[in-house]
């Protein structure tokens, strides 16, 4: 299992950031490897809400999903994540700071199959580049493309 934490400050109110994150259908807009996220039902975001997803890993598309396991607007959302032979958790912790929002994104994943051999490298890459890049994409979208 690897763990990765990335942090960023987004110049938007905490409620706006949480609302955007809690609608997982937005994820493909800021997480380039995720190609599709679809809600399983029409319920609003909350504990138990599930989503199907498809991500592009290398040359392969991998199906998976999310389930919201903790939902405390506007400060915490946690998800159970599964994709192919991989499983783990993702959490978003938000804090209001100086008119903006500090976001801490943490993912803990256990890889299966041949990917298990590369878990340390994938964990390092996630901490070093993937996590920060995703959060920078999110910040850009929320600061430039969203109405006040």
C-alpha cells in the first residue's frame, strides 16, 4: 500500500470548493487520467452515494468506482475507491483560510496484480507529480472558470 498527500490553497470559498469536489462527475475535468465518472443513482452527494468510473492507466482503460464513506460539508469527504485489482481510500479535507480554502488531498491505495511490484514507484510518482498536478488543475478550474 502507498499513501500520498498533496495540499493547495484555492482562492474560492470553502463551500464552493466542497460543492465542486462532492460532485464526482466533475473529476475528469481536473484529474486527466479519469475519463468518465457516472453517478449510480440520482441521490445527492452523501454517505453511501456510489459512482462508476473509467480511468486510462498507461495503454489500458480500467473500470472502477467510488463510494462516499464520510461526508461532512464543507470540511471532509472520504471515498472508498476500487479500480481493476486496486483498492483504497481518498480523502479531501478543507479548511477556510484568508478568504480561500486549504485543501488536503490524501490517497491510500493497495495495488494488485503486476502493479504491486511497482507500488513504491507509483506511490513516489503520485506524491511528487500526480497529486500536485491534479490539485493545480482543480485550482485553475475553480479560480478561473466558476462563477462567484
